[in-house]
C-alpha cells in the first residue's frame, strides 16, 4: 500500500469530518481503497488506472456509481481539471 502524502491525508480527513457522517466515511474509504489498488502515489494516478480499476473489480452498477463519485472527489482534492472517466454502467 502506498502511503498518502500528508496534504492529501489532511484533505481526506477534513472531507470525512464535514457533512453526513456515514456517507463521508464510506466515500473516504473508497478513495483510500482505490489508491491502495493502484499502488501509486495519488499524484501519479491517471485515467488509465481508473479504467483498469473498473475492469478488474466487476462491481454492481450502484457500487460503480459510488466509486465514481468518490473518484470525482479525489480528482478535486488533487486539483485535476474535468472529471475522471465514468464507469461502463454510466456511459
């Protein structure tokens, strides 16, 4: 598992503390699971890694949707333009 950088860890923790607790906790856990899956520092994660993640995991549609929203949040935390690729069920 790749350790998260301190600024990103703080952003995730801050996100987790605001709003609906269960939803935020689940979203933060999904972000951390995706980063662990990629095995790369978050700054090096790109669209190709997201496509591979969806292909290898074979989630239900609702779970894919939840991961997409979590990855959108990660994209914003990293300051990336646009949105990450959508899962196959949302295209």
